[in-house]
């Protein structure tokens, strides 16, 4: 069975490196652009792009966007979240414990 406790990373940043150190399944990423003067272009990538789809999203002024694709991140990867302006970013994930056949 896949899963463990639900966890959240929250940061206010324009450039964030998330190093979880264990395999996870990211359930959602909430993006909030706090700027009232400019749109934010947010890029989500990994330092090891093999098996990882890069995401690029535009979030309007004072806007929010939710990415709800399930994203698998292996332990060797670091999730890189970059934005053109300071944003609040919430990443919710569960640890990937693999499949329990017992």
C-alpha cells in the first residue's frame, strides 16, 4: 500500500530548492502570487530531469493556482521551484513506501 502521513512544505520565496531525501508522491502544489502589480511565472523542475515532467504556470496578480497532478520524486532528485516574483508555495505530499504485499 502506498502512503504514510500527509506532509506539507510551505515557503515564501522566488527560488526554492526542496530536498526531501526520500521518495515521495506529491499530491498537490498550491501557488499564490502575492504581488498586486505583476503576474508570476512559476517553473517546477528537478535537478535530475529523468522521469520528471517540468511544469510552467502563470499566476495572475494576487491569484492562486493548484497543480493537482500526482508527481513522483525519487530520493536523488531535488525539486526546484522558481518564480519571477515572491510567491507562497505549499507542497503537500506523502512518502512513497512502495507496495506492501503482505
